[in-house]
C-alpha cells in the first residue's frame, strides 16, 4: 500500500502565479505515480521533509503540455525545485540520498 501523498493532477495543481506567491520555503516536486524513479525517491523525500518541517511540499504531476513543469523546464522525474518566497533557489533531479535533498 502506498502511504505517500499523491501528485496533484493538472486540475488540482496550483497555477504559476499561485506558486510564485507562496511565502517561505517550498519543495516543489514534479513526477508521476507510475515513474519508478519517483517511487524510489519517495522514502528519501519523506525523510528529508521530516528533518525540515518548515518546508511546504507540493507534488505536481508532470507530463507533456503541463504548464508548470514547462515553466520550470522539467526534463526528468522526479525533479525537485526549492522555492523561497516563490523564487527558485535550488534544484535536484533524481535524488539518490536524503542528504541530496537536504542540501538543495
């Protein structure tokens, strides 16, 4: 059974304006439920988030024509984009360790 929260669909996902208006730190995760790399990264991301409770976490389903993913130039999944007050301050593609996520 999958205990991780699902990715937000195109209908549920926030708009670019909403993302850029987010205060403080946000971890924006792009991927899909069926992606093996995304599934493998979930425990790493969950552990990192447990160590950084101040981070907001948004999981956005990506795919062809998805505006938010195209804006952030997502090419591979999962792609993690760290935002501070809506502005990108870090990025990580396919994390291999918890430490990878923590140092973004």
